[in-house]
């Protein structure tokens, strides 16, 4: 697999990822920034890819115990390599979410986070690259993905997912009855534009009501008008400085 090495968190992390396949961008960074973990907590990253979200979380919160679950062996190998190269501990398990090894099936976590494949296969022309298909296209119903992820979560633990905004109804349906205190953060490219992403976080067994948060606006201004990035101050603190995204 041909790879590139890309900087995250202002270059603090150097992440190897495939040239042709799923390539981490900002979504796993937002996801990691939103996890309310503290030192000593154990975190499961479902569909961890090359480990970007887990390693961003580890860079922000020292002492967390990180486990990544990844179906594709090539991505799992890259995740382990990235952990080693960035001096982080990351336990990678290469397995299917609905066929977990026994030791993981009996384990529960303080936090579960996930950045699942976004697209429904019936609506797309399949890419030629088989690994790219698995990384981008749903091979498991999203409700089942969430339900199986929630099984790995302790009572009062947090579940967090980043996904397309148009999948919000499915996400809320899947979390209903298991999670409360659900926080929904729309992510919009610019002020006045519709959100294309949502971060959704809930607390298992909580009965607190849902909160729809003010959107995170990624870029300043109404259009890109100058060279370089035009991230908003809040977004720059998350993406460049590794600061938390409070939900």
C-alpha cells in the first residue's frame, strides 16, 4: 500500500495513511476533541482506520487507555505503526464489529467514539479500490453499528459519533432508549450555510433531555478570499492546537 505521511495538530502527530483509500482529514480531529476523557479512562475507537482519532485524543489527554477496532488489516497495521512512530500506546484489534473476539466482547469502556463509513452503497458507483469501498461505504446498517458500539460502553459512559447531517434521524433513533443527555453539534463550513456534519454525544443510561447546540463554524467569512486557511479561532484551536471541543 502506497502511503503519505501527514501532519495533524499543528504537526505534533505524523500520520501515515494510504494514497488511495480512506484519508483522515478534520472529522477524526473533531471527534477526538469532543471526548470527555480524563487520565485513566479507557476509550474504544470503533472503525479506527489508521488511528487518527485515537492518537489525537492521546495527544490531548495523557494516561488514557486507547483501543482501536478496525476491520481492514492494512489500516490496522498502519494504526499500530502510527502509534509507535508517535510514541503513543494504542491497542489495535483487527476484527468485524459483529464478530468480536471474546476478550473484547467481555470488556466495557468509559467512552466509545466512532467515525463510520458515510455512504450507502446503493446510492454510489463503487470505487475500484476494495479497501476504499470498505472505508467509505456502509457494509453494516448504521443503526446496528451504533447498537453494537453501545454494547461496549459502561453505564454513564459517553458515546460519540461524527456523521453526515442527513443521517441525524437514524443516529437519534439508534441511541433512543439507551442514551440520554444527548448533545447535537452541527458543523457548518461558514456562517449562513447549512451544516453538512453533526457530532452527536450521549450518556448511556442517562435520562436527561437532548440539547441542540449552536453550530461550530469552521471558516471565517462568507467565502475563501485569501491564501492559506481561514479557520475560525475556535476551529484553529481544535485542529492546530489540540484543544478540547466542549459539548
